[in-house]
C-alpha cells in the first residue's frame, strides 16, 4: 500500500520502518529532519510538508500531543489536500476533546478517520509487537488492517466511535500508573521495616507480577533509579489528567487516579518533574520520613 | 525428614501431600478430620492432637488465622512438648502482633522459629510451584530448605527477623488488592463510555498485564462474576487492614490502602461481604451510577 | 459616585440597591429585564446595553460565570467604550484563566481593574454585610472603597494582583465544601449507630461549630433536605474544580479537594445534580449502605 | 450532692472545682497528688485510693485514656466497693471497646452507668461552659443532672446506650480534625500564590468561620506556630483512629478520615509527633514543595 506517515519520533520512526520492511511504500514527514534521513536510507520517500505526505491509501499520524495534531490538522487545514480514498489513521495518545475536533474536521471533508492507539514502548514497536486498539468505521479499519499487521502483533477492535480507542488507551495507562503507586507504597513499607526493597520486589515481580511493566518499574523503584526517564513525570501527570477528565465527562469517580494526581503534583512541587514517572515513589518514601 | 504438619485446609493439604511425594514422613493434624483421611491414604500418619504432631525434624503450621495460631500455640502451650532439635515453621498469613507473640513463645522454649509466607493459590500449591519467602535464623532455614524445595518452585530469603516474611506477604497482597481496584476503575470508565469492558480488559490482560493475577480478576470484573469467591471480601478487608496496621506501626502512609479500605467497607455495607474480593468493582460501578 | 452595574441577579440586585441607599447614582444593566424594573423603582437608571452602563467613576460587574464575562467584556469588546477615569471592579467568582484574560483586556485599554470577591449569600448582601476581598492596584481600590463600604461590612485587601481576590475566594469556598463533607461523614456514622443525626448535629452546630455555614448545612444534612438548592451541586462541582485547577497550576496537592471531586461526581452520576451541594451527604450515606 | 471524682488532670481539676462552687461535696482522687492539694484548698476531701472515692450519690471519672480506665475499673475491680445508689458517670473520651467493657462491669455489679462526653477545652471547662452529651439510662441521667448543670452550659441527651455519648464525641472530633486539614490545604494554596496566609485566613475566620475552633487553628496555621501543643499530634492520630475504628465496626467509609490518617502518619514520620495536631499543615505545605 501507499502510506503517508506524519510524525517520526521515537515510536513513529520504528513503526514506519516496519511498514517498509513489510513491502509498503512510505512517504514520511516530520518537523525535525533527523529521523527522516534514517527512514530515507531504509527506503522511504521524504515529504517536505505535512500536506505533501497526506496522500495514498492511508495516512498514519503519530504526532506527540494534542497541540501538534491541532497545528497540523486543524490550523494547517491539512485535510483540504485529502482524497476520499485515503484513510486517515491517528495512532497517537490524545484527549477526547481533540479526538472530537479531528472527527469533525474529517467528516467535513468526507475523509475516513480511524483511531488506533497502541500499548508498547519503542522496543516493542521495533519488534512489530505492538498491541493495537482500533476504533471507528469497520470498513475503514479493514482497509488499513494490513498496515496494523505490519506494525503490531495483534489488532483489537474496541468500538465503533474513534474516541473508544483513546478511552481504552487512557484506561490502560491509568492501570500502569496505579501499578507504579502500588509498588511505591510496598517499597516504602519494606524499607521502613529495614528490609531490602530491591530483593523483596524482585520476588514479587518474578512471581505474582511476572510481567515487564512491573519488572521495569519494580526494579527502578527498588534501586531508586529514576534517570534517565523512560516516560517522564510531567507526561505521566498529563496521562492521569486525561483519565480524570474522561472520568469527569462521563461521571466516573476515580479515587486511585485522584491519589495519583496528588502524588504527581507533590513530585513536581518537590523538584522531580524531569525524572521518570516512577519517581512518584520518592513521594511515598518522603511521606514515610525516608530520605528519598 | 520427619515432619509434623498443623493445619490441612485447602492450602495445607496439598502442601503436605507434596512433602509425602518428595519422600518425607508427615504426621498431620487438623481440627477437622476430613482432609486428614485424604492425607492418610496418601501415606501420612495422623495425629490426634496438635501436641502429638509437634515432633520430628520440623513442624509446619498452615493454620487459617491469628486466632487459630494463638489457640494452638499460646493458649494450648504447645511448645512445652517441643524439642530443641525441631524447627517450627509458620507458613500462614498472620499479623505482626501475632508473629511477635509466637517468636517470644518459641524463644522461651528455645525452639527455632522460621516464618515462611507464600504466594500462590491452592492450584499453584498443588503443582509445588509456590513462591516461598523465608525469614528468621539462617541456619534454621537451611535445615528446612529441603521441605521448601518439595513445596515451592523457589525460596527467597527476605530477612533475618521472622516478621520480615509477613511484611513481604502483606506488601504483595496489598499490590494485588491495588491491581483489583485499578481494574475496577478502568472497567467503570469503559462501561460509562458504552464500551465492552470484557473485551477491552481482555486486550489489557493479554498485553500490558499478561499475568494470572490480572487475568483472573480482569475476567471476573469484565464479566461481573464474583461468585463463588476465590478469596472472599471479608478476608480481603482483613489483608488491607494488616497493611494499614503495619504501615501505622512503622509510620508509612499508604494512600492506596486507605482508598481500598473505604471500598471494602462500602462493599460490605452494601451486602457483598460473601462475594469474591474483586467485587469491590461493584463499588466503583455504583459510584459511577451503574447498576452493578 | 456615578456607578455602572453589570449583572443584577440574586446577588447583584441587592448590592446595587445598597449603593442607591448610600446615595450613589447607579446605572444598571442585565440580560434579563425583571430585576431592572425593581432597581428602577428604587431609583436606578436603566441601561439598554452593557456599553451604555460602562461609564462614570466605577463599573461593578457581578456576572454569573466565565462565559458571561467573556461574552460581555471580550467578545463584546466592552472596554473600547471605557474611559481611563473609570475603575472596573469585578466582584463575581471566576477562573484564574478568565481573570488573566480580563486583566489583559483592561491593560490594553489602560482601564484600572480591581477584583473584589465576596463571602455571603443574598441575605447577607441585602443587609450590606458582605465580607469583601479586594485585590489589584491600591490607588484604584481606594477610589472605589466608598462603594465597598456601602455593600459590605468590611473590606480586606488580599493582594496586589487581581487574581489574588479570586484565589482567596476559591480557598474559602473549598473550606466550605470540606465542612459539608465532614458533616456528611459524621452524619453517616451517627445514623449507622442508630443515633439521631439531627439531634447530635444540633449539639455540634450550637457548640463547636456555632456559625451559620455549619448551621445551615448541618440542618440540611441532619434532616436530609436538599431541595430547593441554595447553591446547586453542579456549581459546587465547578468550585471544587476551580480549586483543583488552581492547585495544579501552582503545584499544590489538595487531597480533601480530590475526595470532594469524587463525591460530587458520584452524586451527579446518581441523579442529584439539581439538588443543593450538601446532597453529597447522600453519597456518604449510600457508601455506608443507608438508603439515602 | 456527695460526689466522688476520679482523675483531676487539666480538665478534671476545674470541673471538680465547679462542683464545689455549686455547693456539692467532692471527694477527689488522682494518681498524682499535685492537683489534689489545689482541690483540697478549694474545699474538697481527698481520697487516698480510687476505692475510697467511689461512694456517695455519684462518681465522676475523668481519666485520661482507655488504659487508665481499665486499670482503675477492671483490673482494680473498683466496682466491688460500689453501692446500687451510686451513679457512675464517665466523662472521658474512650474507645467503644472500652465502653463495652465498662458497661459489662457495671451491669455485673448492678451499678448505674452514664456516659457523658464534653466539647470544650480547659478554659471552657473552668468557665462551666462545657457542652455535655449524656447517654444511658434516662433516670440515672436525671439523678446527676445537677452535677452537669454545675459543670456545663447545656446537657444534650444523645442516646439510650452509653456508647452513644462516645460516638457523638468521636463525630465532633472528626469534624474538628477535618477543619484543620481544610485550613491547611487552603493555606498551602495561598502561600504558593505568594499571598499572606495569615491575612487571608484572618478574613475567613472572621467571616465564614467566625468561631473559636477555626480561629485558633487558623491563626496557628497562618503563623505556623505549633508549639506548645494545645492537643498533641499523637492524640490527634488516636482520635482519628477512634473514628476509623468506629466506622469500620459499623461499616461506614470515612474518606476524609482516611486522608487525615495518612497526614498524621506523615507528620509523625517526619518528626512532628510532639507538636500541636494543627501541625498536619506542615504536611500539606511539604507536599506543595514549601519549606515548612
């Protein structure tokens, strides 16, 4: 297939590379030129503007946040260049308000819009093992399924409205944040009883919670290593904020998310904004009178 | 080895059977005769009193709660029958106050005391795949290591004081309870956006949280099936209470545990005491205005 | 003094009447004509547009919310009609973002802007006993002090930036919301011990908390009377949201506000949006298994 | 009336003095002799043992805690000296478990037991202005009403079971603790916006919350003065614990009490155990990144 690709950051770059490997033609664009050179060597065409990449059978967006999406799609009026035969697939994490704006913009131009969020960090993406949650018009998803097959290990269809893909992502992210706080509280408890947090957490993450999410954060918290950040605390705060906002709009109290919000603010107020989001464990430790 | 075994309930029964399979001699006792018949057929000797089972190289206790332990060990003055050559191994979940009382009682009689808590439900115990966390005197643990090898897949030494094994168990249980509440909040959010909670949770528990703890509770919560209980809500409340008590004694605030406490009380106040502890998801649903 | 008055709802109407009583000339405007007739009989001039009222020594705004303020001041470009000799005094409760927009708009036209929030319901306003918290340029406040003297019993200067008046109001409102939740939890406890909540709360609000805020809400909660609303639940949710937003912008965790947020959402999700905000006591009761 | 008085600490001493002023005969006992000398000068008889004071028309206990009550009443078997004509009145704050033990002990000896908790600090007690909440047998309360009249400004009858007086006290204390935390969060917010917390809190406690509870704590928090303690943080933690325990026994979730529990533990873990309980405001400040 002919695919446009907008946004070739840490995730987008390896996803686009997997499309190339699977034999698709890719026309890539990003604000920043560096990752584009890499993709060019791997066989991609390089577009000089977002509009220049918005063509072909499908266009995949993997832009970093609401603001970037709004700049490119809404303010840049990108869709006026689009064709009805192109499926626009947004794979980034985005607020529900932004989803609604994007859906309206696509509807106005009669261009099919699919939302497809993913679980998996860059290494998982590079291995083409993402879990993809797609939502929107079923026929449109069918058309881009070969692209999902090239980038992920499985595609789940989670709803008929595009925003459903974002809700699913928000729910999963909230669960990850909860796993971090739970580990942080356990670690503070262990330390105050003068036990080895790394050792006991190691038991827990090789038995009950024998899964990469807990293993990564369990080790970081056990050894109190929060730099360099895999996913920084301010982004984590944003994700918890998306969950609280989604909860508020649908009238869903989320008490764990509220505790997380306070923990993230506490961490930021105390100077840890640039650390990994697992550094909220420093908040749990400080509350227990531990030094860090 | 010659092993006494006190408490042959759902867990103890299969653990004792694994000792027999590994070639150890087992002398078992329980208040209730039924499981003893089974063990007899498997080759165990049956003791008529706890005192009659308190002999040999080691005695393993797998009694259900503080009260049962106190009755047998303290009020029944069990240890007056003990020999200095016997290692007493308590594998049940117990409060720190009860641990302290047991340690004092063993010290007074000069009998070695090892605490060894486990992660794993009866099916895991039956497969001899328990994760065992042992704490106490290192030489005493060495002596009973062959027994742990027969019952578990791995033994971790988590501290030099017996109570350390209980703290580790309390920490792990708290993390499990947190996983349940996190799943419950995610499910309420999904449902209020008219998405299929079973389907989306299925994505999450086969990708991010691909581990039996999340799979079991994720399915229960997705399908709203809380009967029969695997571990009932009142026991769950007790476990959260142990964590809060341990936190209070060592001055460790545990905000997630506090939220859990309120959720368990809410569930009990609203008639779900006899359901599985994952039924705290009904609390999250009710708060969101969902019917159950 | 010559005073323009924008917004003559339940509060504005009686405040404007007090200005007239004190001998000031008032030129009033509101979207809705009814309260204007009343003020006319009391001696006010009636303006047909907001612009027509924006003149004289000072203009007081008592508009209901951000949206109304933005419509009149920003979208209506009201200030282009203003003179540098007029002090613009905003006495409504408003978000910090809206304050910032209003300050910028006034600065652009070189018109002095004073923020002056108040504590007190319509009956307190009618008695000219409002507590007024003024913030902004000191000389500008001096010029309008005679107006504050006519409307309130005391004016406090709470800061040099206009937003300080709003922060003070947000802080006070948060404390009121906390008083409601505290009373609600006490009432649930009393009821579950089969005690008379009205009687015991009556003891508390005539001894420890012998002050109108607690008396009003204590009686409402004791007798479970939440209609008609004095201040409705959705407005209460908005106020808690302003506190959380202000806390987030300045990195201040507010755990009580987070609990309140969940209680308000729970109340709204369960059908109480149109009741008085003290109806969050129904949430506390429901969590305790009480019928309402 | 002839009155025995057990426990003449800061509160008991002035209460007993008011009984003397009202013309009652008082026979006082305390573990510590100092306050007894004072009372002797004021006209009281001094008992050398608790048993020696347990006689007359009524005996009032104002002992400091559960342990002191159990020592004197249960372990000391005080009631074997009692007569059926004596009404035993416990005015101290006590756990529900301890109330139950005292009720059983009195029932066994057929001695009437009245619980009568109070709101008011020593200065209020000295002015005979306590608010008294009495519970138990109505005829027994009638008999001691003249004593209540001498010590308090009003007696409220809050229930037919003695424990009701304790629940009412627990509920009131919880509301006071909530007022402190609410003030603490408001203060942290004000400070982070670089406003004067003392000044703005002063507005709030002279308008909305114009009542001694808020005035005392509002000033302490505004000026960050937590020494000497009026009521120390560890006692505050105990009171919150009584509320949580009472809530747990009757299945009442108390989310504000849970937040308070974590704040008190945080304060104690960080070295403020000996300060006034309003020092939980230091926790709120620290979470916001403020120095104290």
